C-alpha cells in the first residue's frame, strides 16, 4: 500500500468522519433527540472548509496517484462545504415539517458531499467514477425521500434509471481511453495523447462518451429532460442541494477532463462545447418563460446557467476557468438562497410553489420577499449582485478567446431571463393575494441560511476582487494535473 499524505486528505477525512459518526450516533440517540444530530455534518463541513483554506495556496500534492490536492481541488472543497452547510440549515425545518426527520437524511447528504470532493480532486478516472457513484447513489435515495408522495417516488426512480444510463456512458468512455492509452490516470493519458501526432478514433470516442455522462449530471441540452421532473418531485431542500452541488461537482469533472482533452483534441472539443452551450442557454431560458411553478422555473433556470458555465469552458483559458469557479460560487449562494425562501414560507403539503401563491408576499413577509427579489436579480445577472459579476467574468473570457458570437448569444439569453425572474418580483409587490395568508412559523435555521445567502450574493457582487483573486490563483497549474 502506498504511503498516504494525511494532511492533504484532511478535508475529505473530516467529511467522511462526520458521515461515519452520524451512523454511530443514530444508533445511540433516542428518536426524539435525533434532530440534534444535524450538528455533526455542520461540524464536519466547517472543519473541511477550514482545512481546505489551510491547504489552499500550497504546493500541489498527489496522493497515491489517485487524488490530486491543488488549488482547484481546495477551492471546490470549500465550495462544497459551504453548500453542505447551507443545505443542512434549510433541511432542519423542512424535514421536521414533512415528517422525514431521520438521521439517514443527513448521512446521505454528508456522503454526497464526500463524493463531490472526490470528483473534484480525482487524478484517475476510476477514482472519479467512484466519487460520481458515491454522489449519485446518495442523491437517488434523497430524491425519493418523501416516500408518502408519488411525485417524490417518481423523482427518485427517474433519476436512478437515467443516472445509471449516463454512468454507463461515462464508464464506457473510460474503457475507450484505457484501450487507447493503457492507463486510467489523467496525467498518463494526457502524456500519451500529447506524444502522438494522430491520437486516432478511440480517444475521441472515449472523450465523447465521458462528455455525455458529465453533460447529463450538469443537465445540458439535449441531456436535460430529466431535470425539471426530478427537481420538482424531490424534497425542496434536496432540490436546492442537487442544483448547486451536483452542478459544481460535474463542472469540476469537466475541468479535469478538458485538461486532458486540451492537449490532443483541441480541434473538436471547443466546437462541441460551443454547440452545447448555445443550445443549453437558449432552451433553458425559453422553457423557463412558460413555467408557473417556481421549482420548475428554477430547474430550467439551472439548465440555462449550465449553458453560461459551458461558455467558460469553451473559452479554454485561465481567465475562463477562473470565471467558472467564481460563477459556481455565486450560483451556490443565490440558488440555495432562493430555495431557502421557498422552504421558509411553505407549510406541510403547501410549499407555495405556484407563482400566484406569491402575490402580495412583499407586504406579508417583507424581509423574505426582499431576499427573494435579491436572488432573482442575481440570477438574472443584474448589478450589483454576484450574478452580474459572474456573467461579466465568463462573457469577458469568451470575448478574449475570440468567441464573440457565443458571448453575444449569452447576453441575449440573459435578457430573456430577466422576464421570468422579474415576474416573480412583480407578483410579490404588485399583485394582491387571492386569499388570506396562512400563519407560517419561521425557523431560525432557515432565516440564518437566507441571511448568509443574501450576504454572499451582495458581497461577491459589490466586492468581487478578493474572490476573483482566489479563483485566478486556484486554477494555476490545473492543466498539469498537479504534476
């Protein structure tokens, strides 16, 4: 067994230890006190964030040839920890209200974050697949966690069947790359392909199949059809976690794989991503216009934002990659924040998901309505929010790389998105409610999650320089895979 660098593994070990501690604590804790078990993942994610910050900026380390801990991995570690903390906070009142207050919920959430961290730091395709399946299996169960609801059961089943299908594509792509290069190590694959004048058809097919598998997880067009149904049927707290976390983990995989592809498939790779980005931005925004259900609207919004993130990959430059990291950070705060407000103003069986249910919310719940308005402005890319700066960095990278047409298309799609985002704000402040609103008991955990999300959305919009500097430094040396 090769020696392990435990200092480099510290963030992942902290999350894994939290998951294992949850399993043991569940056996020893009386049922009426299991709500307090949520502190365990919160402590684990907090420890992972601190340990990641301590590792960030140091030299890249490769652990047993399977994991690379570099600036990019540490950035994603911290991002996943933040998403995990916000997800636990919004889950606390939701699982109590919906009667799914089981320790298994937090166990699955914790191991899903562990899978994301493995994906972000994988130096080997087999390790990447292991992280992907750890994440996916946990999400299959979480999507169907509301066992008494048919929609949740349907959500879990659809995600399981289509997720397994996409995983098969990815695994088949790994097999092709192994057949072409004799290795599953990303650095070895990159070196093998770079040494050949003509890589041949096998690497191209293998990369294409891996792209299909990752495109499904990101929900890019035409691999997006599962997303609205799964997101709508899943528990709202799980939907928030899936939209923010899975997207970040999948794009971490995209960065690792494109670092390989950039050496030998530079001619074909940007064109394929260009088409995917254009289709995803267009279809996502146009489909969101017709939605009256906020969860479905945010699902199609997530598809559109996947298109904006692909623009950064198309640019294929350090500026584009840094823009991608900044965008994922901003997107996590504004998306989880929007779902936090949905949870805060809902009741059991009535989650206020229709647009009409938000009529007059600006006067009934002014602080939460203001928070939702800020999140809608940010998702639309309006200043002075983090969403505006994120799109600015991504589109600037595309223009600098010569993809002016794609940047213009992205701006036009953003203009379309303003309609359905601001429609929510108009309904909240300019329409009278149809009926007397029900009394909703607000949770301190949800209020804290909303406050943190608002703070992050405004801070990274008004003062983006520090986060941008961290993103730029995080991608240094990425193409070398830590070597």
